[in-house]
């Protein structure tokens, strides 16, 4: 089983994931100041988290374990809420937020508009604000570019159902690989990467010099790392899943966002760490 998380600049290093490259693709956006000098336009710290465990996460885990061909979910993917454990994970995320050094504590929140991400952001923010770490009035910006990957005809289908009902797509998916496979009516990982890059440009322009928190989804956070750290396809696919309410952090250093922490769940209890 893949190691849950690492602190890249500390003593604890993972040997089960490829090393994080130190040449991220997102370099500083320069703007000429009044004195004619170039000003760096990057967030001081960028933190990304996946939403807490959702009710769909629970149902799909059960379906995968039993080989079921369906899950009892009738709502849209965008409307799936957090499970009880997901709510507890979001509270733990808020406590971690509040415990950060003041300079690292996010003052800006960008969030996927899906229910499970919005709930995660709301609960974490309320917890951090309740501890006096951030203003109660801190606004959350919802941006559709942070939404989850759209799976088209494969939406809400367990693996066994895809093999049984769409065998030609299962074959094509294995042949193409996740980065480039686009299901009918859906998106590839590369499609998600394009919208993540677009969002990063706006974020750098609007939140330069400030610590920022992104609340998103497994694929969205993976594509954030893919873009920032210039991963190859092989390095990307070697990564394990992004854990619910894990924390990944990049710092602005020498005109670049450099990785400091990836997929860490040290702030969650043992029960929270088990969720993927």
C-alpha cells in the first residue's frame, strides 16, 4: 500500500512515490512596478486539499469490494454530500489550518462548486475561524475549473460495471492510459490539467503574495501537482490516490512555486487516514 504522505523538506521521505521535481512549470508572473523593477506575482503559499470522504466514496468502496454492478446513488455527481467521517475530516483540516504559522495561514479560499467540496470548505473555515485563526467573514470563491473529472457514460459505474457494460471502453482506457483516455461525454486527465492551468493564471494574478487554499477533488489535485512539478506521464501514474482532506503545499521561492509537502494526512486520526 502506498505511503500516505510525506514532508518533502523534512526528515521523512517517501520511497514509494517518484521524487518531487524541483523545477515546477508555474514560474512567476512578472509585473513592472512603479520603480521599473519586476514584481513577482505568485501566492506566497499554495495549499491544496481534496474534499472529505463523501457518501459516494463509501458506496464505491463497498461496490469494489463486492464486485457490485451499481451503487445506490441517484443524484448528480455535483450534489453528493460528505459522509459523517468526511465532516470530521473537514473539522480536522480546519484545526490544522488554525495551527499553521501565521504567514502560511490561507487568507484566500478557492473551491470547487460541488456540494462535497463546498461542505469541506465551510466546515474547515468555521473550525479555523472558531479558533480565532481566520476572520469569520473570510469569503470562499467557487470556481467550476476546480470541479471533479467528468466521466460521461462511465459516470457512477463501478469497475465491474464498466467491464460488463462497456467492455470496448475498458479496453480503450487501458490502451490509452488515464492521462489521455477520454470517455464518451467525459474528460481525460489532460483535459482537467488544461482547466487547472487556466485557474492558476487567474489565482496568481488575484492572490499574489498571499497564502491560498484550494479545495478540490482527487483528479484536480493530481493535475495541480502534474502542472506545478512538471511530472512525466509515468511519474504521474505512479502516484497513489489523493487522500480525503490531505494537505499538499507549495511555497513561492526564487520566482517559482516549489513543493514542500504532498498528500499528507498527519493531521487526521487513524480512521480518517483510511479513507481514499
